[in-house]
């Protein structure tokens, strides 16, 4: 029986090639790009799950509360915390700490290269984080000082692809030599902590053993089976009184620690100081909804076209019923047809996935392999998609067509066409509403991201080149020399140095700040800069003066307007004093100038209090360039750099690109959302094309009669278009409030946002209306231009 049903299904595909092609094409697009979204979601949800015992690894975050300030959540903790939890709590099997080394240059003979993802780590790191060793073993490769474990890509980068790396050495810029004691496979990219070089923690020049006041270390624990994050967090409450109260109570600071599963960090973390870019659970929900809606729209297309063409199948159904077919057999026939259509679409989709997967990876910033398609979990998803599309798309047509009365069919009462018009209209409204919602969201997301990119930040980020020099006593004079050389370059407008720039490089330190009620201890962002920093970045002064030179080294500081407001200085900021808490030496810093507020951090953050200290030579060098002929200017700078810093590679970035990179994740997601919005509209258009073509074909004789009676094209077009215009209007009533609700919630994430305005709503409605009208008018005009004789010959 199944064989017969399949043959009938194939015969019907061949009979209605045009409509079968539309159905397959719509389902193919829905399945192909729905699977891309599923790949993305699966990758996001699987972050850090490749580590053995991932469900037992927790990071300890610091939750810090200052008086009169919102709670701060840090991903870092004091160094002694790891040893304390290991000694105090039997639930802890292992505790391991990482501290970021920062961008570090290593040398291997003449090869001098920077490495970004460098961490110092405890020797037991591989007992917590399982890694596949290519050379060496996981027991204690970092036990001795000045030893390193390299990722495979870093080993190849420094030593070439010779497969033998153990015992080789790397030297840093200060001449310290590190011995390679292990090489591991690269950490999978879907990890919240990526490292290319691990240096033994014993190599650190400073002993942090009893320093509970410095928060620099990522601390992880491997807990015994059955221990929950909530229970362990509760047990850690006494740590403050035992170890930290003696330091922080005097400053009215409360600190507690929180255990967070590493598998939840990427999508659920709310801490700062994250080692890698975070994901967003809201986008998981959004992309899940988009993938589902793409498949739903494809199913609606199938349902619409199948029920609209019901009259063509009426006699077949009637004859089948008369010859003994029961309703179950008829339902099975239509479900097999819809499932077969979905399966054909799936086969085509697999080919399209192979073609477009590299492009999708580039857009999404992913490293998804085509082999993922053949993993057991993915195969189950594919089969589930086929069954969903087959059953969801074919269920109503099957149930609707199978209930036709054979007597009525064979008498010809269905010869003019029969279908559930109201259902089809409702389905079209659903399609239009989904398309309009996605269009509205796309406009708003695009507008917000464009706003973030172009908003006045309070500084000028254009044409500012930044380069890094590793400062030590031997090259401070070289920095001064380089600055002087650049001042002679006519293509360099200004040159400066600092330890931070907008978007990166600030420290967060505790200061005693003068107020009308005496000194108040508060944490404030701080970094150092020279006298040309404000000029190079175009930062304006609100009052007072800028740094002038070495005379400002000991006492002078600049603050921003936000700091003066938070501490109630008003117009009397100049001359106010700031000192380190508990400092009885009499040393203080004095405010000599107030900078106009600028966005030191991304626009995801409100402007915070900021202090600039004076330092003539810092590790970051900024050069404001003339906009003309930048490539040749950079080439000249590189030449001077190599003469001044022969041992330091010239690597540079531009400040605008660095600052905007903070929005890279949202830019990628926004681009994905835009592409899939367009594809959703395309699927809707395919269904609309088929439905309108069939509708106009059904009304061909009516159109021909009207034409014979004298109606012109202008009178005929409204006959068909007005129904669809009405459906677009109904879609607006549904789409506008739904899109407005979700987009208003999304915009609240940003302290600076565009707000909702009517433009995206009106534009989206006009786009849907225009596409609909063009499609309807095309088919209506085509029907109206047909010779009436051909349509009325049988009447």
C-alpha cells in the first residue's frame, strides 16, 4: 500500500510541477536556513561542554557592594581564595587560578611575535580542565617555574610544523626564558576561556599568597558530584568575615563569592572582566523563534496551496471513496505527499548547507563543521524537521480534503473550486504578520546598532592609530625618542601615550575622595596619560587645565564631570584632593582639571567616574593621522618604529575599529537576523505568488466576462487587490503591538538607545503592502490581458 501511495504522490508532483516546485523551494529555504540557526543555537548552548566533568566545574565570582552604589559583579577574585576554598571546604576536589598576562611578545631566535591569549596558571590546571595533549602529559607540566604549555597553533606559529616541541624555549621581551613542557590541541572556540599559552604560575615575579585586596585572578573549582552551585555559594558566606573583613569593613565594602557553572557563563553571565566575548540568551530565544517561524511559514505555504487547489483533487478523492478508500487511507495519502515533499526539500537543503556553511560561519563568527550535520543529535533534529514540516504542513489539507462528500464531488458541486477561504485568509494574515514583525525588528535593530556606531562619544576616534610598546627601564627613553620623531612627521597631527584608551585599559582602584562630609572611600576607574592625550583624542576640558609636563607627575590628576557630580563637588572641583585609603604619609592627588564626559567604555555602560594620572611614557602610543594617504603615513611610521624599537614588532590598530569591536557580537547577530528576515519574506512571497496565481486562475472566467462587458484593467485590478490589502491591514493590527512590545524590552538593555519611533512600523507595512500589490497586480493584469475567447469557449 505504501508503495502505491508513494507512486500516487510522485504522479501528483509531476502533474502539478509549478505548484510542487513552489512548495519544495519554500520548504528548502525554510529547512536550509532554519538548520543554520539551529547550528548556531546548538553551538551557543554547548559552550564549555567539551571539558570532561564540565558539569562539576564552577568559577567563583566576586559580588562587591559599596555604600550608595549598585552592586558590582566581577569574574575575578583575590589570589588566596583558591587555596582557601580548597582547604576550608571538603566539597572542593581541585581549585585552579588563572591570571591574564596580557598581550605578550615572545622570541624564538629571529622570530618575534605577539600572543594575545596568554595566562599564568596553577600546576593542577589540567586536572580541572581536560585537554588533549599532543606532546607531554597532563600530570604536572607547569610544576616548575618558567615552564609553558602551548596550543598546537602557537607551537606551529613559533617553531614551525615539525611535530617536536618539548624542551624548546621561548624568550620574552625582558629576556626571561621559558621551557616548553607540553603541547595541547587548540581549545575549541566555543569556550568562555581561550588560552594559547599557559605559563606556570610559579613564574610570577610577585608573591600574592596573602594579598586578599587585589582582584586579578580567575578562580575555578572542581566540586564533588552532587554539589550544587547554590549550596556552595551559601557555604562560602563566612569567607568575608574570615579573610576580608579586616581589610574592607573600614571602607564600608561588603564582598561575597558566588559559584557559577562554567556551562552557564557564556549565555548567562552578568559579570565584568570576562576573558571572552559573551553570548546572549535573548538571542537564543530570538533565533529559535525565527527558525521555528521560517518552518511555520513554509508549512503555511504548503497548506494554502494544497487547500486552494482542492478542486483539482476533488474527483480523485470522490472516485477513491466510491471504490472503497476510507478516510484514514486518504489522510495517509496526503501526509505521505507532504512528508515526501519535505524529504526532497531536505535532500536539497543538505547540498545548500554544504555550499553556504563557510559563508554562514564568516557572518556568524562561528567554526561549525559540515560534519556536525551527521552527528546523531543533528540527524534526529533533521528527521524531526521533516516530520514537523510533513505533519504540520500536510495535516490540515489531509483532514480537509479527505472529508469531501463523494456524491457531491461526482455531481460536480465542487467543480468551481472548493477550499476553506477563511482559513487561507487567516494563514496569509499570519504570514504577513510574521514577516512584518521581523521587518520591524530588523529596522529597529539596525537603527540601534547604527546609533551606537555613530553617536557622539565625547572624543574623536577617527584616524587614531594605536601601537603598543612593552615598557621597561631600557626603552622609556626610546618612547620619548619615538614621540619626538613623530612630532616631526607632517602627516601626524598629534602623538601621545597612555596606559588605557576608550574601550580598554582602565584599572578599578579604591580611593579616598574628598567630599563636604570628609573623605569617602570609593572605587573609581583610573589610568595614566601624558600631556598630549586629550589633544590626540579630541577630549575637551570643562574647567581647569590639562597636564603640562613632568611637574604634574606626583600630585596632579584630571577627573571627568561624572566624578564631580557623584561626589557633590559642583563648581568647586579644582583643588579637591584624592588619596589612597589608609595612606598616612600625607601623599595626595589634587584635581587640576575637569574633562568633559566621554564614553570610556562601550555604550552598553553609562559614563562612570574616571581619574587620569600623569605619566610621560606609557605602554600605549596613540597617533592622530591626517586623513589623506594613510597607507603611506603608516609605512613611514613603521620605518621609524623599527629604527626606534628594533626588537618589538610593529603591530597597530585604529581606535575607531577597536572601540566599535565592542559591538561586534551584536553586529553579527543583527546581520544574521536581517538575512533571515529577508529569507522569511522571500518564503512568504513564494507562497503568495502561488496563491495569487491560483486565485486569479480561479477568477479567470469572471475577469473575462467583465472584460467583454466593457471593464478595463483599472477596474479589474481592485477586484483582486482589495482582499489582500485588507489582509495586510489586519496584519498591521497584529504585528505592530507585538513588535513594539519586544523591541521596547530589547532597547532597555542599552543605557543609550534610539527609542521607538513610527518609521520602522510604517516602512515595514509599506514594504509588505508593496510586495503584495506588485504580485497581485502582475497576475491580475496577466489575467485581464488574456483573450476572453480562450476562457469562455466552453460556456
